[in-house]
C-alpha cells in the first residue's frame, strides 16, 4: 500500500510540474528613451522593433517624455529603429 501511495504522489507531482511548464510563455520587453544631441526628449518619435529571426515587427511611439515600452515580445534578437521628423533615422 505504501509503495502504491508513493508512486501516486510522484505521479501527481510530475503532472503538476508539467502542467505548470505548459502554461508558461517566454516574453520580454524593450524599453528606451529617445533624445536629441542636447538631451532633450523627442515626443511622438516612431519606434520600429523588428524581430530578426522571425522577420516580424511592431511599432510604437514615444510619449511626451521621449520614453517607450514595448511589452510581450517573443524572446529573440531585435533591431530597433527610431524615426522622427527633422532628425536622422537611428538604428
């Protein structure tokens, strides 16, 4: 009886671990700020975030303080490009 209980407990622990792993997803964020050469924030700059492995991308814009935060990105290598009227594009 004890042996059967130990096997059942081990099975339930393994099952609960597997269920927890299945539910997890791996995401990351890219956070940054955009400023001119004097350090002044650039609001409403277009930020293009491109996943190099998947050849997919997303866009966001900077807020009034020049900050941006793109969440829920699949982990990988990204290229970040910033465009703003009157400024040279930065990659």
